[in-house]
C-alpha cells in the first residue's frame, strides 16, 4: 500500500495530538518526533512536486500506449483533466495497468526496442517520484 499525502498528514496529526503517557518519554518520544518530522518533510516535497510529477508521468505513459497501439491490440485508457491528487492517482493506476500489459506483450513478442523504451520510461517515472532524504544524525 502506498499512503496518500492526506493519509500521511492525518497520521502525523493523530500521532502528535494526544500527550504521551509517562512511559513514552525520553528516547521513545524523541524517536516518535523524529519520524513525524521526517514524514512531514517528505510530505512537503510530495505536496510541492506531486501534481506536476503525476501529470508528466500520465502523459508519458499515455504517449507510449498511443505509440504502441498500432502494433498491439490496446484498449484506450482514459486519463483525467482533473488536477487533484486522487483523480491523478486513479488515472495513473489505470495507465500503469495498461503499461504493464503492454510491457508483457512487448516481451512476449521480442520487441527489444520498445522494451528498452518502456524501461527508460520506468526510470523516468522513478525520477519524477523521487523524494530526497535529509542527512540524518547518527546515534
């Protein structure tokens, strides 16, 4: 399961809203705060870049599917014009399923050029979704 940005932020809120019992003070509480802080930092990056990454990724997948439609029996997969994370993620899930199906067909057919194009797309998709971890102090 990949939690959504709202899920992470609500989880951070729920984690910090109640005061901890005495047995959760000290190192435990310091660790809890550190995890919430790290999740908040990663959530901030996702909030900053998430919409653009999904729009770019969905368009790139759609382009690969459309380009391959002539060589493979592909059903049209609808994207979305809505710019909410939920709508973009739903469209992305549909597009990724179609891309996986195309990739399986490409491998079965032995289409090396298209296989490599799909692998390059996967690398680009990973780069678009990259979140940067800050340097963390050692203990």
